[in-house]
C-alpha cells in the first residue's frame, strides 16, 4: 500500500501559497497517481499543523515553503518514523539545494512520490532544531532590524535588508564570547559566530554550500575581530570566494559546543528565524535523526 501524504504549505513563503497553490498541488499529485491532503498554514499555526501531522496517519509529511518552513516541519518529525518531503517555495531554499532536490515544483512533487528515503543530520541550539545555520552577532541583529523596517514602512525584503545592514553596521556591535568545545575554551571578541549543520564550504565558487548532511559534525566559524570597514572587506572577499581562514575566521568541526556571551541572553538566528535565547547556548549535532525524500540515485550502466 503506498504511503499517505500530508502537505503543509506556508501561505507566507517567498512565492506565496494560497487557494490557487492548493489546487495546483492537488493537481500535480493526482497527475502522478497520488492524492495528498493539502493544509495551508499561516504564521501562527505552522508549528501546530506540523506537530499534528507528525502524530497523524500520514507516512510522508511534505513542507512546501522556504527554509524556515522546512525547518519547522522537520523539527516535528525528528526522531519519528515519518519522512519529510520538500517542495522549495522560498527565496533561497538552502536545504533543498544542498540535497540536490529539483527547484521546479513539478519535479519536486515527483521526487516526493518516487524518490528514495535517506537519513540526514540535524543540529540543535538550546533544543531548537535547525537544518542549515544558526548565528549570533551581526546577522540576527540585521534580520531583526529588517523585519522592523518591513513592519513600519512596508519595504520590500531586500531593500529593508540593505537599510537594516547599514543601520546595524553604523553601531558596529562586537561580542565577547567564550566557546567550550572538544575540551578546550576559546575566548574571542567578534562581530559574528556562525554554526552550521555539517561543515560549510567557505572558499571558491561553492561558498555557502555543503558537500554532505551526513558527516555527523557541526561546522563552527568565528569571524576575527575587525573594524567596521573590515566587515565590508570580509563580505567582499566572501562574495568573490576569497575567504582566508588564516585571516578572516576560525573554523572548527565538532559534535557539541557551548557558546557563552557576556549577557544572560542573546539574539540568535536559526534558519532565518530570530529568537532570544538564554546563554550559554548549547549546540549539538544529531546524526541521522531525520528521514527525508531525495532523488533516486541513477543506476550504473
């Protein structure tokens, strides 16, 4: 008997999800010989719908949206026998790209139906699951400021991001952090700490991608203490694939780490969502904790 399918579509995703998308998804699944229950989720009920699906009868629970949507649904499925399917409807779709999932909706639906299931790692910070990255310092400050710009002035996402970035950089906030990992303690004054679910490529044209989500390691990166203009230079080198670990950042591959800030709490971004968390931040990897649908490997000739 084929698995039953529930699709959770975020109505606030980058490409939108409304009744026309519901109809289109139903049509695409039927065209592939399957029926799917389509549930449209708003900002406030995404988590509850994901938790209900994790406890429901569906074998396949599909997240239709961006990285934040996928992470929210995945968090409900971690450690269960449910399988995550991904329909990338967001702006960046890092998780689906690193899994080499098709970015076209029609092909992504087909993978959900006929693909193979693998186990991938997930990461956690203070028990909050993330699939891609978590960070503290400049990035969550910029995202928080961007969201405020959008609420106050109705600006577009990218124009609000640019204004927020320059506004935050004028203050040039630096953090004093202490990191305990692998039996040693590292103290740094830094504008940013970045933690990845598995190690990220930080050099060359593959900047910001992962070769694997199955290595069982966190990638932890701490940028060096730098001036305001140094941050611009760092970004420029990143854009051209010229980051140098001997100059720009310290990088570690590890299974667990504690990151302590001088204050009792910190603004933390996880897969683009910003929350306030209690310090010290406890990061850990959970190897092979999530079942996910991916394209079938081609049979050798």
